[in-house]
C-alpha cells in the first residue's frame, strides 16, 4: 500500500487546520486509541491538560450559572412574599430582610454577568487549544505513517526476494525429488525388490 505523500498541492495551511472546527480531541475514543499515554509527547500532554482545564472550567461555570439563577429566583420570591409586610404593614424587620435580599440580588447579577461573559469567551479558547492539539497530533500521525511506509517498503522488498528464493528452492526440490525417484526406480528394476529392501536397510541407517 502506498500513501499519497505530497501528491496534491492546495492552498490549505496549518493555520487553517488549527482553525478548523473538529470535535474536541480529548473526548474522542479513537484519538485516545491512537495516542495512548506512552505515545503522548510533552506538547500533547501540555495541550491535553490545558484543554481539560478549560472544559472543567466551562462545566463549573454552567453549574454556577444554574445555581445563581436558582438562588436569584428564591430571593425574588422572598421579596414578593415580603411586599405586603413592607409596604402595607410597614414592618421594619421585613423591610431589612427585603433590602438584604435586594443587595444579594445585585451581587448575584454581577456574578451572573461575569459568568455569562466568561461563557462567551471560553469556547474560542477551547477551540484554539483544540486546534493546536490537532496540529500537533497530525504532525505525529504523519511522522508515524512515514515510518510505517518505510517499514512496508522494506517488508515488500523482503517478501519479493523471499518469493523469488522460494520459487527457486521449490524448483530445486522438484528436480531433486524427480532425480531421486528416477534413480531409486532404476535400482529397483536393476536388482529387484528383495535386494532393494536390503540396500534400503543398509544405506538408510
């Protein structure tokens, strides 16, 4: 099998490869099969760690977003429940509780804005690191394929040489079998079966 090294030129570049939208490599089982722990270079390990960190960060941000939204709803529900006590009954304790809830909601709004802003930027960071990992993976894959190709060429040469040698040896084997059979048949006819049995025992010991 021949691999198509440099058979087709194009306007594509490694920069475009890095920017291509491919699945996240460290979540791909096939990628892990191709790159078991013992095959990962320092660069692969570093990029894998960066990517893992970003994915964990994204997961945590999404969890935090849900938690803050849930807490905000709880505080707003609490404010609604306190409305009558604050504005109708002029309950000072309820008023303080409402103010506290309103303060918490403002703080939560700031947190929500931070989280949402971060969630907007993190996908590009994940894509950038994943692209670098893709480029590094491709370099290693092609290096390995070239090694396999070189080994295949050597194996093909060996197989072809061995095939020719085997053909020669098989021809020699056939010739020797025919010669031996011819001689044995001649002796058998010449001295007879009784004497040939004696000669077999004497010479084939």
